[in-house]
């Protein structure tokens, strides 16, 4: 390539389209889709697992709790691991762990062994998820904002296809979805091995990340605010994900179709609507609006839990609000503090998944103690608290839009 053409390519780099990415980005994208299938894949089979393994709903929701709890803690070590192994081998290690534990989960015969194996799956997901965002941002040639949209699209696609595949495989046996993820992860493994560059270092200076870096990053008020806000809002998110299947009164396939529609809306809004909202109204205001609407939807589910069409419609509509919010908050976190993106992602994810770990089990227990309406009402309260908390701290986080304009 001549010097002139190299200069043209270099100057046009920032304006490269969302879909004009290197093959390595698409390899990570595909693996992301499969990794996030794991989240929604289990959804349609929760009642089936409860029935087949003689478990209560609150015991079955522990499949989300163990997964998220291990993921939260493991997020703190992902930076230290990836700065030593490099992005490529951290991703590959994550994929191997997911394949191993989801495969063993499919062979499990008791609820408690299955809960433990889901925790192992969460470890693999932590290694993969925190590193995948950094990988797509660093390997992409279209700027941070578009790279994040691509990452959120992979999440949306995985979350939307997961329940459909889970419902279909779960129709044969509740074990099917677990074994299905293991098989797909083997495909993703070969994709990454062949398509990702050999030396995908985490940063140009290749500095080793300390285990304390995520905690140091949380000294930045803006990152702490987004992390706590996400932990609170995840109470609503995972109440919907882990408990709604028990109140919809549908079979495995029916639950799969409802969450497919939910995931499709989540994917579409995260890619096409969120960036538009960000431009028109700003990140924080758009985020607070989406969260307020989500709280109202959860409240509606709590007030009309026994009306089937209301719970189904609310779950599907929630997809649109959550898709917007996920992209908005991820973009905000990447621009919140002057720390490495992988460290910011790990610190934020640690706090976010703590909320995701407590909420599912709490939802199951609240239903046992009080009524099937209570988890949704409590979830709505937590989401509204996150809006108030973000609003109170607005002056500490309003700079995220300035950072985005500067890209």
C-alpha cells in the first residue's frame, strides 16, 4: 500500500461503517452471541427444571444467583488475567470454561450440583464478557461508540436467540439447552483460534493490571454512581428474567417465544434507537426515562400478575426499554472515568452483577413469603431508587456526553 493510500485509510478510519469490521471483530461478535445465549437459554426451562429435579422456584432461581455472584467476583480478576495472557487467550480460556461447565450441567442430576455448575459457567462468562467488550473496542475500526453498539447488538442477538433455542431444545429435555451451549462454544473456540490476531494485547503499553485496579477505579465518583445505579436496576432486570417464567402460565415453547420477542426488541433498540436518544436528549436523561418506564412496567406486572396478557405484554415491552438502557449505560461507563476501558468494565460489572445475584433468589423468596405479585413490585421500587440515585448524582456524571462528543 502506498503512503498516500495509507493516509487516506487512516483519516477515514473514524468514519468506517458499523458493518465494515475486520474478521477478528466478527469472530468475537459470534462468540459473544453464543455466550449471551446462556443468559436467556435457561429461561424457558426454569419451570421444567423445577418439575424434573423436584425443586422450588426460589431454588431454581439460584441458577441465576450462582451465575451472577461468581461473575461479579470474577470480574475483578479478569483485568489481571487478560493483561498477562492477552485478549485472545483470555477469551479462549473463558470459552473453554463455559463449554465445560454447561456440558457438565447438562449431565447433572440434582438442583444443587446444577447451581454449582452454573457458578462455574459464570466464571467462564466473566473472563469472556469483560474481555470481549475491550476486544471489540480495540479491534474495531469504527470508533468506540460504534464498537459498543456492535457489542450490545451481539448481546441482544444472543439474549433473543437464546430463549428460542432453549424452548426448542428444552422441548426434548431440560438438559438440551445446557448441552447445546457446550456444542456452540466449541464452534466459537475454533472461530477465535483461527480469526483473531496472535498478539491481541490489552493495551499499547502492555502494562500488567493489578487486582486492585478495579477498586481504585471505583474511587472515581462517576464510575461508582453508574455501578451502584446498575446494581439497583438489575434487581428489576433479573426479577423479570428469573421469575416471570413462573407466572406466565406457558409451556417451554411459549416462554421461549415470549422471550424471543423480548430479546428482538432489546437487540433492535440497543443498536438503532439508543444512539438516537443519546444524540437528542443526552445519555443520562435518556437512561433515567427508560428506567422510569421500566419501573412502571414492573409495577403493572405486580398489580396484574394473574392477568396473563398483561404479564406477557409487559415482558416483551420491557425488552425495548432494557435494550436502550444497556447501550446508554455501557457507553456512559466507557466514558465515565480516566481509566483503562477493561478496568472500567470490570469495576462496573462487579457492582452490576451483585444486583443480578441477589435479585433472582430474593424474587423467589418474596413470592413464597408473600405472593407472586410481590417480586415485581419490589423490583419496581429498586429500579426507581436507581433513577433517584442517578438523578441526585447528576453533576458527577453529566460529563459522559461531553466525552462522547469528543470521540
